[in-house]
C-alpha cells in the first residue's frame, strides 16, 4: 500500500513538472480482482488521488481491475479510455505489465507515452526499466524482490535450525521509486543480502553458528 502511494506521488510530481492543465484526467489500472496485493495497491493509489479529487485537481475517468494483471487487458482498457478522453493526462497501474499495455495503447493512438500521457507502473521488471530509460514510462517501483526472497529463505533456515523468531510481524525490504533521474543507479540497491538492513532483525550465519 505504501509503495503504491509512493508510485502515485511520484506520478503526481511528474504531472506537476509537465505543466499539464488541471484538472488532470487519470485512469487507474488495478490488478487481479480480490487479490490482496491488488487491493493494497489500489488503496495506495487512492490515498494520494482522493484528496486531489476533492480539491478538483484530478478527475478519475476510469478505474478497472484486470484478471491476471494482464498487459493485453490493460491495453484494451486504455484504448477505450483514450477514445472517450483524448485529453487523458496519466495512467497509474498496479504492475508493470499493465503499464506496458497502456504504453502500447497510447502509441496506438498516435500519442507519446511519458509525454502526452504519463504512465506509472510497479515492479521494475527489465522491460519497464528500459521503458523508463526511453522516457516512455515515467515511474516504476522496485521492491527488492531478491532481498525478499533471500531474507525469506534465510528466516526459515534460522527458525528451523535455531528456533529464531523475528522480533516483528513484518520485515520490510527496500522500496525504490525508479524514474529517469535514477534509472541507472537504482539497481545496486536491490542486490542481496544487505546485512546492514537485516541486522536489526536477526543474526548473521556467523553469529547464529559461532565456531
């Protein structure tokens, strides 16, 4: 939820810089209906957008779930939105595949994604990172998937072998807002295992199994 709010905040900053007149017409591509991650990210989008709607700065012209978070479904949705709202200002998406589908729809309408219609995604998959480099995708969110996987397996190992239990219910992993300004430098932040971040939650192997 917090990461989706960061994504949406970053998109709003890009809209401010673009000089596009308000109210901005924005479409939301949500994830798989009922999935907890889809609902959390939708909530994060609305945490930022709803106050702007109340102020009259934003008009949400379309909001739709997409089964399987699929690119082609998002593309079809945004094609329909652009047919009704050729002055669409931005699309916020709950994953990168839907963002890439939105980019395809924008290009199909003869518009420039990232310029005529701004786009935000989530996950920082390689194709999306390249789209950020090219200026077609304005924002994506890197979640440190490698760190989450590493810490998850490491936590299970410690629990089974030492009885260790985490001191908190949730161990957060780094979240990075990726834009054109930092697209070349964000990757090193995602490399495991980042023991400097882990040390507040549990022991290293050396500490857990001293010689």
